[in-house]
C-alpha cells in the first residue's frame, strides 16, 4: 500500500488536478482536467440551497438551451453521499405540489435502483439481451455518426462528466436499440465518465433502455430531439439526411424468461439493508469512508467526531475501470474539502489489506458488493446503518411499481 500526501491536497482546483496527476495519473483515462461541477461538501450544500424545484415537472427533460434545463444537477453529490436522499427529499417540501411530487418520484427511482443493487449485487449484470451483434462499436467514436444529438451529447459527457437524463436515453437507445451493441459495454463507458456514475442507477437505466424484463425497448427519433433540443437539429450536418428520422425498426420483444428469484422475494432482507442500529464489537480507532458516502452526514463520521478518517483509492479496481480524470478529481476535491474539518489519511492499494493493517475501524454499511467483499476480510469494529430514504423490504422488486407497492415482511 502507499500513503498519499494529504497536506499537498489543497482546495485549489489546479492543485487538485496536479495531485491526482502525480499520485493517480497512471490509473486515470483522458487528460488532466476538472469538471464544471466541483466536488466537496461545501459545494454540495451550495448546490442544494441554490436549487429551486419550481418548474421541475415541466422542464426536467429539456436538454438545450441549457438555460431551459430543469434538472437539479444534484446527482453527483447524491451518488457520493455528499447529499443524502432523505435530506434532499425533505429540502423541496413546500414547493409547488406537482414539481415536488415529480422530483421526489425521481429520488424514489434512485432508491429503487439502490434496492435492486443491494439485493442482487453483481447479478445485475445479467439481462435478457446482452447484444444482437458480434462486432462492437468503433473505438475512435462510439456513436459513429455525425448527428449533432449524439455527437454533442457524447462531447458533453466526456468534457463535463454530466448528461441530462434525456441525453443519456438518446445515447443508450442508439447504442442498443438502433445499433444492437451490448448494453454492458455502453454502461461501462458511461461509468468511466459520469460524475454520478453508479452501478445501481447507471446499470438499471441501461437495462430499462434495452427493454430487459419489460420487453419494451426505448427507441428515439428526430421528433424527440426537436422537442427537447431544437437547436441541435438546426445546426446538424445531417439535418437533410437524418439517421434517426424515424423510429428504429420494431423487433419482436424477447420472452421474459429470466427473472432472478431474489427479485420476487428477499430471503435475507437484513443482509441487503444492513443493520437498523449501530453495532459495536470493539472501540474503533478511525473511520473508513468510501466513495459512496463522502459527506459530513455519514453516520460513522457523525458518531465519531474525534477520530481520524481514512479513504483508500482501490488500486486494483481503478486500474481495471480506468475512470476519467474528471471523476478522480471530483473525488479528490471532496477529500480536500473534508480535510479542512477532519484529520484525514489517504492510501492507495488493496482496500482490505490497507484496512487490516492499520487498526480497528468504524464504517457506515454500504449496499454495494465491494463493501461486502472488503468487510468480509477486514471486519469492522463498528458498523452504522445506511441512511435509506425507504428501508428495503422483502417483497417484489421486479419493477418500480411492484417495488413501490410491495411491503414484504421486514424480517
């Protein structure tokens, strides 16, 4: 393992980029740069307080012009636990009822994706259709067309680490429904660049687009672009020969023959949801935080205000993922911000080995497979509950509707 120099990690953005380049550059993809969205608790708090839910229901799907967008832009902070779902859910109380309802519904979709991932873990890689083509997308240009709706969306993704939900659907639909490429490859590409990229939400979005389980792939055509981003069509070099003029050719939906039995019932809901109250085996000497929970409201941080904090850049994982500089800089900015308030140690290496070597630790339960693998080897001395918006139940999660209606039994 390698101990990384925290004093060199200052809030200065140029300094953070240099720090990432010096200490993590061999694990990153792309060129050293920063995203328009800044990482850290202070930036997250400012973004939340600047958000006005008014008009969200009407404008959330707008793509261009940017001033017409209604998306909150909070997703990178939500994904990394800088803003927890219960806090964001409560923040919009008192706004226009239609807008509050729609915004909270989107938060519930986030929670549903987390419940899926908490219960199924790596099994969420499976779906009815992986690919209908043997060849893959061209490496130099994954969306091999000069259509502005695709090229400019791809450029925004790589240059900013963000896309509106509508643009994500366009890219994912063209990749899978129109071109027939495997959704897992597209999902990995999104994950490399998106500041809010999570296996839970990103993966469920791609599966929804390809029609896994529902049998209803999402197709898009020119009229959607004209409605949500008319200027793209106006300046498109293919405007007179639009490759998405019409809907994709209809295919017979594949039979819904595979449903993981755990989607119908969770026989160990406590393992999926984590503890309902803190569990202490021995007194911890530090708090381990993960990329899922970097905020000041992390329950383990809150419960141990005087303990030093440890973050580990998972070297084997990052070497495989090749995350963009934008993502790594965003994480480093969050750590630089935290270091202004807490004693912080940063390591690079195998997470289990690092934790096992430096003493007993407190941590917040995290509903992802990686957390379970690490804590199976390096057992925490104290575990705190995950801050669910809705605690997982044992009932059906075969669809968002089934999940929202089901209660199961909470054994």
